[in-house]
């Protein structure tokens, strides 16, 4: 989370909300004592979301 704070210049509370949102979407998972990591399914989840957006836009 500290990386998000430093890289994007946001406050810790905002970084926490981002992390919760990413977990809800299935894009990251947390490992106690080590941190949060991108899931193996993230590329497929994002691809499906982009396809759905394109479909809705037409």
C-alpha cells in the first residue's frame, strides 16, 4: 500500500480503499505477513470487463 501512496501521491486511506476495491473485483489477493499481489486471473478479468464495456458502448 505504501507503494501506491508514494507512486500516485495519495493518502493512505485512499490506497486502502483502492486495495479493497481490487480485492472485491478479484484482481488482487492478500497474503498475511507479505502483502497484496495481483491474481493469476487478473488479465482474464480485465479482458472480460473491457469486452463488456465495448459491447455496451455499441
